[in-house]
């Protein structure tokens, strides 16, 4: 993954990263604050040969048995003896959660008894009791144990190490937050908003069509104040206003998507209706011969259509009327040949047959169809429809590359099924205006 992809994943899924970081910090804070303080105290003993006439061999013998002395400090029996000794010497202390251990210094005859407890006084008393146990145990007649440094109550707890825990929780949280953003980006690699498309690809967003559960099945119902949704109506009127700006005096514009199912036919039909309502002479043309859909939005027959041009059909006779006198439709028809050959024969006749009208061409998806690039080249300028729920950034990148290679001008992007980001006051204003 490149740095740019990492930054994009963090920018897109920063809430996920923030939640993971917050959870890590919360767990670290709990691990640092909730456990009780534990204090450690250590008593030091020296083991000497019992005989006054000891030589180096006797000292070496003592050193060899020190590990056994250290090991017995952790035995349950030894701990019970130390507990009994503490009960006698310090009756005010309660033996609770005490951990005893022993260690020795290699190459010397020094031995340590350590005690860890939640009470510093109890830890010191337990360590001293363990040291006295070793002195009085007389495990070996060859060794004499002497306490040279008694344990004292510690002023600083040995655990938990709060600063270290919090630092580790912060570092681990940051790493996990980055990994969470990368994972989320891998699971949901979608282009979900106009802002994301503009920031990542630098594309002009000319409209956002909101995601409405009960989307009208035809432009006639959509633009009817009684059956249409005010937000949808306003979105398509805004689309036409911006379309007028970006299209200028162009007579033909294609409506295309990266892949199937992104709503390009719906956008074509409703944009054509919005333009016709403004008095514009509009011809909507369905060149998606593989999955024709434009005829369904206007309630006209599928055939005859563009597919019949190669067999001698007259373009003028393929035109269907709609409920608006300024809007006409040319359906796709049933293709008996490969769509590429049909489109190659039909496009020149279409462009020369309609003068003074706005031609909106419902194109096949640009990725995966051979004829889409041919149509885009003939049209010269397109509007790209991107589904906010299914748009994939890699598909969008590939589509932009295809348009650039074909020298086709991209006028702008329509984000379909977009999540509404307007305030309630604006929505209330449009709803009131719609009623």
C-alpha cells in the first residue's frame, strides 16, 4: 500500500480508527488504574561455611547449594512458616496476597528473599520472616546463614507500571487504529460521497441524487407534485441547471456509468424530462443494446429501435412520443447483431437527423463493453453516474483512464443514491415548497 492509499484510508475511515484508538486507551487506562498497587521488599543474607577453618573448596560447596536455598523460599510449606512468623512479630498485619521468592547472586554467597504484597509493611515483614526462616532452618550443617540487610517498606509500588502501560496502550492503539482503517478500506472500498470523489479524483460534481426508498418508476410520477418526492425533484432540477452550465451549446451528451446497475438510465430519463419541462427540445436515445431500460421509464415499446437501423429502418420512424410534447425517445430495440456493429451504423444517422434538439444518449457501461468507447468517442462529451452504494474507486480510476485515452470530455459526475447531508431546515423548506 502506498502512502497516498494509507492517507486516503485514514481520511475515509477516521471514525473507525478513532474508536479503535479510544478503546485501546480505555483498556490501557483500566489496566493502569484498576489494579491495586503492589510493593516489593528484599532481605539479603550471606551464606558462609559453618567451620571456621574453611578453605576455597568449602566456599565453592556453599555456592553450589545456594540454588536449593533459593528454590525452597517459594515452597508452600516455607510460605506457611513465614506467615506464622509474621503473625507473631506483627499481629497488626494480615497475611493476604503475599508472594515469596528467592534468588542468589551468581559467583557469590549472597542470597535474597523477596516478598510482594499490596501493603508495603506486610511485604517487608514477609521478606524478613523468610530470611529468618532460612537462618533458623539449618538445612545443612555445613552452611551458616546470616542476615546482612533487612527488608524495609518500599515507598514506590513495583506494579502496576502506569506510565509504561499508558505509553504501550497509546502505541498499540495507534497501530491498531491504522490497521483498522486499512482493513475497513479493504472490506468497503466504496466511493460514498461527492466530497470523497472531489477530494480524491478532483472531479466536478454537478448533482447528488438522494437515496429514496420508494423511488418513482417514471419521470412523469417523479415530477408530479402529488406522487414525487420534493428532494428528488429539486435534485434533478439542480442537475439540469448545472448541466446547462457544463454542457454549454453541445447538441449531444452521453450519460454513462462505470458498471451496470448504477442508475444511468434513470438519470438519463429524469434529466431529459427536467430539460423538456423547461421548454427544451430533447431526444433521449437508448444505445445500451445489452440491457435496454430507457423505454420502460417512458412507457413505450422496446422495438423497433436502434437495433433495426442496420436492416434499413428510418431513424425518424423510430422516434416515440412521450407525455411531454418537447420530449421524444428512441428505444434500443432487440439486437440481432453485435452491439458494436449496430452502433457503428446507427450513430452517424442519429447525429445528422436531429438539428436544434438536445440529444441525451443512454450509453452502456464503459467497463466491460466493446461499444461503449465507440459511442463515447462519437458523442464527444459525457456525464458520469456513480452509485454511492456500489461505486468502486478502482473502477472509477479505470473509467477515467478509458475516457482520457479516447479523448472524451468528462463534463461532470452525478452521485446517485447519495446520502442526504442537508440540514432539517433546508429539507423542511423544500418539502413545504413541494406541497
